[in-house]
C-alpha cells in the first residue's frame, strides 16, 4: 500500500473563473480578461444552477470536450475533468521534452483547454509509465490504493452529482490505463461515501460524498452500424449558444486543439452530435436502480434542493430578466441581494462556490481590473523585489479598495483609514488607476518554483511524491507569490488574489505576462545529462552557473563515483550581477588499470554530481531549466546537477550520418555523444535528390517524420536511389491509423505499419537462427546478445511492422507476456548495393537514456552489415 502524503492545513482550491472562455486561453499567465456582457449574462444564468459533473479518464486528450463544453455552457452545471495521469509517457510533436517535462506541457495544455470549454481540471499522482495492455498491470504499477485515494479525494472535494467515465470498466479494445481509470471511478463512487476509507482526510474539513449516479460515456467515433444502442441514454451536445455566438462543437474543437504536443488540432464541428451513456452505478443501495432517461433525471439542479432557499430562484430569475448588456453595473444591487440569500445557504460547499461566482460577477459588472506586477520575472530567496498592485474601476458604480495584502509577511493593511474609493469612469472617459508599490524581501527559506509533483523523486514507477496532501488533485503549484485585494461593491466585501507577474511588451506578440519565479541563489546546470565513454575515452563536461541574486561566489566541486577521476577537484567562481553566468569545464576519466582498459564494466553507469558551495553558507546542486513554448506559459523546472556516466564497448562503421529529424528528436545529439558526425537534413537536401545524399555513410529518419513531412514523403525515389547506390537508410517508427494514415511508401517493397508494440521493457528478445550464419545486424560491428537489452526504459518498441514483402528479413522477435512473438520490430532488406531498415524499437527513448546495448545495436544498423558501398 502506498503511503498517503502528510496532511497539511486544508486550503481552498482556486480555479479559473467560469466567466472566462476562449479569450482566456492566450492569457494564462496574466490577470483574467474582462468578461464581456455575454459572459456576464451566462454567469447570471449559472447562479440558478447547483448541479455538478465530474468526468474521469486516463490522460490529457481522453476527455470529451464536446460534452464538457455542453455541460459547462449549455446545461450550466459545474463541470470538471479528472485526468488520472499527466500524459508524461507519450510522445511530443512540439519539442524534445519527454517524461516529466512532457507531463508539464500536457498539464498546461489541459488548462488551456479548460479555459476554452469552461470546465475545471484535476489530476491524481499517477505517472504515465507508457502504454499498458492490461488494467491489472496498470493498477499494480500505479499502486491501486494510492491512486484510488486520490480519486476519492477529488470526488470529496468537488462533490459531483454525476460521475462520468470515458471508458468502460470492462476490458475492451483499448489499453490498460483507460480501463483502469474507469475501474477506479467505479470503486471511488462508493469509497468516497464510506467514512472508513482514508478517514484521515475527513479530519481536515472534507466529508464523505455520495454521487447520485455513475455513467459510462461510450465513445461514438468507433460505433458500428450493428451496435445495439437502445440501452444507452442519448444526448445531443452539438447545440448552439446565442450568448457565446458559437456551438458547443465549435467550442469543443477549439478546446481539443489546445493539445498541441499531440497534434490534435481539429476542425470546428457544427450541427448535431449524439453522445451515448450507460448507467454503471447509482446511489440506491439494496435495489437495482431504474435506468435514468437523462444524465440528471431525478436530480434537482435548482436551489430547491436545499432548505430555506425559496427566494433564491426568484432573485436569480429577476436578475437575469433585468440585465442590461449596455449597463452591467446596474445589476450590482440585484447581485448583492442574491449574495445575501446565498450567505444563508446551509450547504457549505455550494455556498462557497456561489459566493465565488458572485464575487467574480460583481467585479465584472463593475469593470474592475486588478493586477500585481514586478519589474523582473525571477527573484532569489533573501533578495528584494519591487511589487506594484494596480486596481481600476471602469464603471460609474462606487467601488472601494478596502484592504491590500502583500506576501512574505508584509501583512494586510487598509488602503486608507476608511478604505480607498476607486475613481469612477465619467462617461466614455477612463478612470485613473490606483497603484500601490512595495519593496518586499523574499524569505531566505522560500521554496523554489517547481511543479509540486516534481519537487522530489517519485515514489517508484507508479506515483509522484507529493508531501503536502492539500496539493493532491491540483493541476498546478500555487503561485510563487500573490497580492490579495479586498473590494467593497454594493455593500459586499469581495476578496481576490492576483499572482505577481512580470509584464513586458513583445514587438510581435504585444503585451505579455509570465509568472514570477523563485530561483536558487546559484543555478548549477551541466551542459549534458549524459556522458558516454566508448573505449574508456576522457570526456569534458561544462557546468554553467547562473546567479539568481545580485552577487554570489564560492567553489564548484564535483562528486564522482568511486574510481572515476574528475579534474579539477574544485573550481572557484564569482558572479557579479543577477543573471550573470560562469562556465566551468571539468575533464572526466573512467577508472583504468594501466594498459588493460577500463576497470568499470561496460554498461555499469555511475552519476557525477556537482555542488556549488556558496560563500556565506549553502550547498546548491540544482539548476533551472525552463520549458518555453508559445502556446503555454513559461514553466520553470529544477533539475539535479548530475551527469550519468556510462562506459560501453562500441564499434562503429561509417560515422558520417545524415539525419532527417522527426518531432522532438534527441537521437542526433545522442549519436554525437559516441563519436558520430551527424548532419541534419532539410527539405532542400531531399529536393536535390540522390546526389546530395551520397556523401553520407548512412541516413536516419526520425520518429514520425513521414507523418509530419510532405517533402519526405515525396522523396521516396531519391531515398531508394541512395540505398541502391550503396547507402544505408534507417527509418524509425511512424504511425498509421485512422487519425494519421500513412499512404506513401517508405521502403523498397511494401510493408504495413501496425499498432502492435511490446510494452514490457524487460521482455525477452529472440534472435533469428543462423541461416547459414547469424544476421549481420546482430554481429557487425558489435556482437549483440541478450545483455544488450538490459536496462531499456519504458518499452521495447511500438508501431511494429505487421505484414511485409518476403524480401525483408527479421533478425529478432519479442513479445509481451502471454502474447505471440512479434518479429516486425526490425525489418532489414538489401536493396541494390545498400541496406534499408525499418525499426519500431524505441531508440528515441533508449539512446537519450544512455542504454549501452541500444547504442551497440543502432551502430550495427548504421553500419548496414558493413556492405561495400559503390558510390
């Protein structure tokens, strides 16, 4: 059983206002945009609805954005998506990030999607460890109890009336994460209501919660004409919102198109869109529940579900009817009256949620803008930073700034002895903003900015380590620092918080925001996370030091594994000025025993750690890395200042490699680590034809390059001519499915690319029997044996070939437990004087991870059997 994180003081989770929609997607790091009159009107309608739906699935992109958009903006219920993982085991179309870094990108993409469709976002601590073929394997690796506890925590916090799963809890034609997410939802449906399940969190303000029903939302894209759907609830989610000027299908497409790292941009849909639901469980113990006729059949979604709220529905209806789109501030008295009634609602959860919605609506009606900015985007613990809080009343309604609270112990102060009235707008003339400036000292022990689930090593392969249980479920870390502002509007006090941000003007993009970061006094960052040592060579590593404070000095010391030699043993540094840098280079030599070569066995890796001993105290050994993409806010990470040291026995053939990269491709850098001369090929080289390719000993095509490059697909004849003349062409995996069909030829003869894969990274590998001798892919120039498949990460391979021309050879085969052998992970064909290779083996993961055997096998593929080249 995985331990639960320690319990911290319960905090209120704050999400993007439900008033925000498509406009918010591009403003994630700044203050929320001013909702227009249509969004305010939509918010007024929502005040009268007190229902909620929680959608549960496995990954970013599994959510039904059309349903979420309909629920949040058509049915007007509070809607959220719980993604069990952050998608960190997938692939990346926008950059080279993999693993946890990719999970950060996909987290931000999900948040951007939610800003479009109006739903909220949750996660568990589960790690996406890659494709899984069974829910049993998935739950075993995750640690079922830990992830189930997280799902229950989210259910108890969100308190949904209806829970919807994307996948069936029964095994179907999908993969293990999907089915496991539904199985967890089924168990959580009952466990969340059981006070005996994880009672520790019930001591901190949460209460057991029983949702009314649990439904399976069957995917409609793979329905067959013969499928009997008579037992399913049917719901058309393709409706049109006159207020928003778009259909829910259009909104859903915009939301799904935020999944850019997966290449999921889709066209807007207009017209009917039927969704299907089957009842999985209901809250009627002891008897079989009647099948509902709709998602909310028998569930009161009005204020009448709570005692003492008889007047609320009337107050909301009157406010909706009297709303003037040209004068939203005229609705403030009506909203204040609704607020007074909401304050008396007995249900604490809905009372707090509607108070939040009311506060956002009242500030929107008054046109209040508030932000907190700093003149720089980072600050180190113990340093000072100037912060400016700004508030503007852009209506003619009276608004008073009652109180302002700065972070880090600066305290809350009244804006004036009796509050500070904000100047009001006069006709079309803008009111003057009110600004308050403070110089703040960041505490010396302030925690650095890092995604909370990456702040410590994970708890094994299954879940991320989260020390503070109050963070479980949250999509992001709390802001590095916030300024709190309390306004008085129509007699009601409304408290808001604004994250401190750096604001600047980009000459192309215009006004930009980026969240304030807390960074170390000194960032320690080696120029590579991996050093390969073929043949016991000496390697150099350069460490970049960056000052996060106005000045820093000390010594940088390497801490090497036993027997390894690193010179110098220490290097002094002095950094003057925040942001100043110094680069220090060290020579690294593996253990040797005179003329007999390395003492360390090939493949036995170690880790070299660098520590900055800062004058005045402190040992720092982490570096700041930022994930920068235009479609998400800049994301700071802290990585350990470690370099993996991997000795290996490696022989190479021709070393001049032409590489046509795929999306997010780190293989070229990996090949350079072991001595290959790698040149990147572009469209111009392909367009020049075979003569321009002839200078390369081998050409490698990156993963999914044929899927993404039209020029590459058109270059088939030139590539085959290169092979015929004696070249070696290695094509890494491409996809071929309904979403991304691949119709262009890849090799000299036909073969099909399938969805087949081997997910067990420890799966045994069988080598083709000698006929009459072992295959040259397994012998030349490196003799490959089973040990070369030790230490592989995440998977053996994916998108194996399925059917192929008899002229292709298959040097090896492998399979997951209980499945037949798959020989299509490596196709080899002699064509003319050269060699063509297609491989689904996951070299794109193994080489950056420093797996010695993967380098040896890939070197053999590049050598092409050392056939004589006739160019």
